C-alpha cells in the first residue's frame, strides 16, 4: 500500500501513526510520551504532563474523548476511565 505522506516529517500536530494500550500505574511512567490519548470508557484520569510538576485529575472525561495532552504518567489511583490508548 502506498503512503503519500511517508516522506513527511512526523510532528506533534500530525495525525498519530500508532496506538498502544495504556495500563495505569502509580509509579511507572509511560514508555514513550504520546501525542494524545484516546479514552474508550469515560471516567476520571489522574495524570502528569511531560513538563508537569504535579499530578492533575481530569474528571468526567467522556467515552470516546480524544485528549491532546502529552502525558508522562497515568496513575492507577484516581483513574476510573478505561480502554485508554496512547497515540504516537
């Protein structure tokens, strides 16, 4: 299959090229910093951004939400949302 954009430089604002399931953890960071997060099942998410100094809880995130947030950590404690995908 031909990819007309294969020679284009990947950027944060460019569409994601892969997605990986996220398992929230209280101390382990994400393996790579994603461009955004897809929330399959809504709820709350406790996470820290790549340049953040503290965790923030995002409440009432709806199912199917696309969060343009570059998270370094997604904590198990305080996270009730599920089926989270990190978009790269």
